[in-house]
């Protein structure tokens, strides 16, 4: 019995000694990369826990853990009793390249595993723009990050559709407007173009429509262009009120910004009841509206002391009727007695119209018509013995071109008309324009040419202010902007209901030349 006890005591003592020795034992955990290289080693005491090594990083992959063979090693509360080796394992990542085309055609995003080969997409397209490239190079293989790549566009030329009568009885006016438009486009492009957010973009008259003075032609041609998806950034025209009235019904459907150089009828921008601006929201004009001109001249006549006026107007022409109505209303409000008489487009002999005028002893005669008719009417009246003054609207600009080599034009010194500018002005803007126009066309510019020229510059300033050719942005710029540096306005002006808020000039004649009067 004593021998057994002695044996057990010896065994317990040996186990105690071995336990003391094993507690001092150190083990090594070797952490390997996937390629077998050593990432790190950790030395721990027997059956002691330890802090997990910092996760390794591998580009394009996510670390999923340390593995001992096929088994993921759970290091939490693990008591180390021997040396061991663990290997890092990773899972490959997927990344996405997104393409932003800024209004161009959709380019689908690409999602692939890291380092996979990438097939570059087809170039996007955008109407009215040229695709220049992407702001970042499309990589050959998928990078280790999501990417957003943005299309870079270069604006095609700004496309202007211009409209005026070139082959009707109104052709002299239509051609003058065309000359002014073409001169402005040529000049702007020679100076670099239109500045859209720092990018200089050229103007292009993509089509010049001859509306033939017809109510339907221009509207149909525009509709045809739209149906064929032709780019139209801006419309300059039409020239006459009647053509513009029908035409605006089409452009308003599509919201195309439109500036008529010379169509003055009040209703064009605000409708018959003067309350339809929401419908005609995209139409603006470079010229005065009828009521402004008629009212302005009536006030001028009253200030000159006239108390009895005769208005001789063209009943076939909206322009003539519009000025007549405004003049009559304002003159009567200023205690001027007014009588009216009408002719039509078929009248060429105006002798009969002057007899009652001369017999009636009128202080003045208002003839709101274009210069061809007006010259014949005025020449006839003074030849028959009329000696008082005659007044007219901006359609008179060009009267001086009707004077024949043997004509006595002294009667014009009794004639005065409202105009947008005076070609003999010493204003530097006017002088420069007149010189350039004469150099190009060999003649002095009429008001029609000048308004065509200014209409293009108004469009340019609106586009630059908007920083875009997007229709609504340009229309907003026209509604809220201030326009300056124009030939037909010596000071900056704004728009109200599509009408420019600018001052008129009164022009008369002296020694066969036009002269500006003091208003």
C-alpha cells in the first residue's frame, strides 16, 4: 500500500513539473499570403488567446478570412497548443462604370469583376451636338473602383431659320431684312461666334425661307422642317404682321424662340384681347408695336399744334390699319379732330383722295403705309396743292430711294416719320453699322435691314445670357434680360410682353437727305 501511494505522489509531482514547463512553451502562428509568402507571424504562449493580425489588403478583392486548409480559422478564444500555419483568402470584387451623357443617347453602365476586359461602348449621339469624347479615358480592364465617365459635347453651329418675302410685291422689304440678318451673322462669326459658357459657337442660317408674303407658305415650310427633325435653335422672322400671325401658331407649339424684325401688330404677342401672352410666349420683336408708333406720332402732332388731322390708310394691310387705329385713338384723346379715308392694294392713282383733304383744311395728314405707296401718295398730294405737314410710320424708311433723277423732292421737307434709328447719326454703333452695310451692299441700310441685323444680335445676347440654346432658357433670358449695343436703340432696353421698351426717333428731310428732328 505504501508503495502505491509513493508511486502516485511521484506521478503527480512529474505532472506538475511538466505543467510548469508547458506553460512556458511558445508557439508560432505563421500567416501566409495566397502566393505562399509570409504576411506576418504571431508568437503566443501555450493555450493563450491572441489578437488577430491586421487584415491584409489586395487591390480589387475583399479579404474573407484566414484558412487552415479548407476550414476558416476562428481565432476568437482559440487556445494555441502547437505551431500552425494559416493562409489568407480573398473574394474578387465587382465594380461599375456609369456613363453620363448630358442629354445624349443612353449608354448602359458596365458592371464586371476587377481586371476583366472592357469593351468600349458605342459613342452617344445628341441632336445639335458633336460628341468630342469622354472626360476620362475608358480603361481596358475594370479598375478597382466605381467610375462615372461624362460625355463631352461640342455644340454644332447655332441653327437660325430666317423668313422674309423675297419674291412678292414685298420683296424689297424682305431682301433688306435678309441683308441685315446675313451681315450680322457674318460679323458675329468673324468675331468668334456666340459665347456659350466660355465656348465660342458659330451661327448658321440653316435655311432662308421665302414666304412670298403668303399666309400659309412659311408656316407649312417650318412644319415640314420640324417633321424631318431638322435642328432649329432660333427663328428670325417673318417680316409682316399677317404672315407672322399664322406662323406663330406653329412656333408656339414647339416653343421655338422667335424674333420678328418688323411685324408690329399688337395682337401678335398678346392676342386679340391683349391677354394671351401665355399662348404667344415665345414671340418677340425687334421693332416697335403698332400702338406705340401710332400713339407716339399722335402726341408729336399734338405737341406741334395740330388740331385737325386726316388719316389716309391702306385697308388691305394690317400694318397700316394698326398704326391708323392707335393714331386715331390717341389723337382724339388729345382733342385732335380726326377724319379717316381708306384705299386698297389695287389703288395706284391717289388724286381723288386728296380733293376732300385739301378742301377740308386739315392741319396734317397721317399716311401709315410702306414707302412705295407713301411716296406716290405724298407726291400726288403736294402736286395738287397740299401745303401742310404729313406724318408716317417706320414703313416710310426708304422714301428717299423713290426720288427720281428729275423729281423735285422739296415737298418731303414737310414730312415726318417715326423710326427706329437715324442712318446719319453720329452714334458710333450706328456709324459702324452703316459703313459696314454700305461696304457690303453698296447702299444705305433701311430700317428693315437694320432691324434684321439687330434681331440677330438680340438672339445672340439672349443665348449668351441663357448659357444654352434650350428653348425655355432662351425665352426666359429674353423676358428678363437687358439688351444693349444695338443700332436701333441708343440705350439699353428690356422686353414687356414681347415688345422692346425703347424710344422712337422722328426723321424728316432736308435738301434731299434725311435729318433727325428733336422729338
